[in-house]
C-alpha cells in the first residue's frame, strides 16, 4: 500500500498548483493560499509572488512549517527560507522552465527570496 507521501508526490508531479497553509504570525490562525511550486526529487521549491513582501513568506519566517495540500493528499513540511541570490535565482529558473518565463514575469514581482521544503 503506498504511503501518504507517495500519494502526495504522485499528485505533486501531476499538478501545477497546490494549496499551502501557514500559521499567521500575529493571529496564530491557519491561512491558506494557492501557490505554484516545483518538485525536484524530495525538494519542494516555492517562490513567493511578491518576494519578501509576501504575507505567507513573512509567516514562514516566524514558524517555518507549512501544510501542503494537493487535491486531497496533504502533509506538514518543515521549510527553509532562502535568501542567497544564487539559490533564489536557481528556483526562479526552475519556475520559468515549468510555467514559462512570460507567466512568471506576469505574476511575480520580486525575486529576493524562495522557500524550500523537504517532502519525506
């Protein structure tokens, strides 16, 4: 029988968008957002739309855990905020490959941070 993470990885490999839930840094309440992502092996790359100004990113700085949901499969992941320019650029390039440079340019306004999670 496949584990829940096998099911999650399978779904992540087939979808373009997932829902992440973070804990509000002031309210402490769960806050959900649809986001684009790139899955590479066990690594889940996330790119905040407004970079470091993105609310969910600021919440992750306070509590570096997110809940990921991909059409019914879900799990909680520890995440690491990335601010090193070469690493952020690498994530941006992966997003351009997956979603197209035009759409990334259209929807994303700041490329100063990224977030990386480990899908166990």
